[in-house]
């Protein structure tokens, strides 16, 4: 799996813009949370779709970006959390141990095929 780092407002704006072309996935990860580490490891070990753009947000270093995400997409801040952005809106959101790569792949297939 290839992560693109999300660490600035400009990068978030690019994700929103690119979501009009293809779905964008944001994974919000806390370096201080054991559950977050386990979920991240599970995602990294799973087979992904190479066409998906998956962005990793370090919540400790970039809490302001997480707050912007919560405000823009009208989602509650959680960690870990995955969001699928399509056409500038959040169309899928899962948190904690509910995050599974297969569920992400199913959601993108169901919504964008």
C-alpha cells in the first residue's frame, strides 16, 4: 500500500479537487494510539486497489487539518478514522476497529463503479 502524506491545508484542498475525478481516501492516524497502530498495520498488510489514492494524516502533528476535515465534511473527529471523499463530500466514514480494507474496497466499488 502506498500512502500519500496529508499535512497541509493546500494538500487537503487538492484532495477535495481530485475527488471530482476519482475517490480519495483519508486515513486519520494517531501516533499515540494503540488501536490506530493496529488498524494502520492491518491496512498496510491488506491488498489494496492501486487506483485508489490513500492519504495518511498524522493527527498529533496536524490536528488543525483534522479539525478542518471534521468541519468541511461534517464528521465527528475520531482516531483512527477513514473517510472516502467523492465529488467534494464524505460518502463513507468508519472509525476504530470498524476500519477494514475490504470494506473500503467494497464501498468504493459500490459507489463508483
